[in-house]
C-alpha cells in the first residue's frame, strides 16, 4: 500500500523551494498545515477543518507567486 504525499504544492525561485503540506491533525476533522523552506519547517498551524487550511495555503501561494515564485513539482 502506497502512502500519498501530503504536499499540496511546491514553488521554486532561483535555488530555493517552498512546500505546503497538509497532514492529519489531532482529531478526526482537524488538519495541520505546514510550510517548509528547502525542507526545513518554517510554519505550522492546526486548523479545525480542512477547508480553512486549504484557504490559508491558497492565500500564501498567491502571495508568493506575486513575489516571483513559480510552480514546481
């Protein structure tokens, strides 16, 4: 059985990259959103529902894309 990747997206700029990952939270509905810069944890927050975490990840991605970061998988 293969485990799917928790990565929502990866953005790259020059030789740097930022990943957004969504992991299970502490209970049935909550999720943890993490941002990693070059593989190192930079930020994490537990959200009570998945939709809120996805909204934060989308907002952060938009901000980074305006600063010149580009999609990279």
